């Protein structure tokens, strides 16, 4: 049991969450831009977010400090704190801004008629933002920023599954399964891109450097399935193509499973 004492952190934590939510939903609440008292504002939250995303795209999330973003904007570090409480909140804003780039169809907006094609829209656009912003792989998908971008993705997937005749709990399960699968594979691809960019070495070249492993250490008798698959050409494609094929194969089978479940519910 957790016992809260007067003056402890929960109240401060709630205030911090409230500030972050107000920033995430600033366009919906109509709240004025924060600015230093008595001074003419020189920055906006949007400008700070755009600069932070540019730094993360070029140098990675670890380099995206308040100081580094301030330098990018030609401003003092403390000035940024007038607009955004800290790096944690800034990252939440960055992530949600990037998620909005998917521009997923909202309620009443045009979308493909087939539900599987609708899921493909989500998958393709999610992969695209991970490719453009590889640092996105570092965000928490367990405790997401509750902003418009995050909720737009959830609403879109739920709206697809909600129209399939599944029970409400299975609507949530199906949407979460698709989101988890797509995000995990997009993050893996983003990590691959990041490694190639930061090391200057392709993944195929990395594997090529380790070709001696198969002659020196690989034991055929201990790995018969792997050896049969190898001899049959299962690993012949470049690593990026293998990863892409695996992602597509897995999503197809996941959607097949949902389709089978729809048939069972209809009976």
C-alpha cells in the first residue's frame, strides 16, 4: 500500500501533468502562448518544437537538450523554459507533433472501403514517420503522450475495428494488436536506418564481416532447421528486404486472424 503524506510529490506531479496536457492541447483550448512577463515574446511553442525535431532528426534524441534547441533558435536556454517546462515535456510535444504527420482520416473523412486497406493506411503512414524521424523508436509506447496525434491514431484504428461486429473488448484488443505490431516493426526499421547512418556501414556489410562465423562456429547438427532454410534460399534476400517481407507477412497473418474472428462472431 502506498501512503501519501501531506507535502509529498503527488500534487506537484499532477500539476506537471496538467501543464503538459495544456501544451499538447494548446490548439484546442485557445490558451495564449506563454511568454516572459513584461517582454515581447520572441518564440512560440511551435517554433521550439520544430527546432527540436530538426535537431533530433539530425543528431538523435540524446542530443536534443534544452540548451541545444535554444542554440538552434539563437535564444537563451532559460528562455525556452518560459514556454516548455523541460526536456521530458518537449519530447512529448515532439512525438505528438510527428504523430500528427500521419494525417489519418478522421470521422466522416474519405478512407478506403475495405477494412484491411484502411489498416494499411495506418501501417504505411506510421512506417513513413518512423523513416523520417528514426528517433521516434525511443519513445515509450506504454506511457504515451496523450495528445491529438496519439489519440488520432487510436481513434482511427478503433473506428476500423468497431465496424467489424466484434465485441467491445475485442475491438480494443484488435486495435491494440495492430498498433503494437506496426509500431514495433517500424521501430526496428528505424533502428536499422539509425545504425547505418551513424556507423556508415550497411547491415549487409555488417553481416558480411561476420561471414567467418558460419564456417568456424556454426554447428549444423544443432541447427538443422536453420541449415535447411539456408540451403533452400530462405536467407538469400538482402537484410532490408527480409525485414520488409517479414513485416508484411506478419501484418497479413494478423489481419487474417482478425478476419477469422469476425467470421466466428457472425455465426
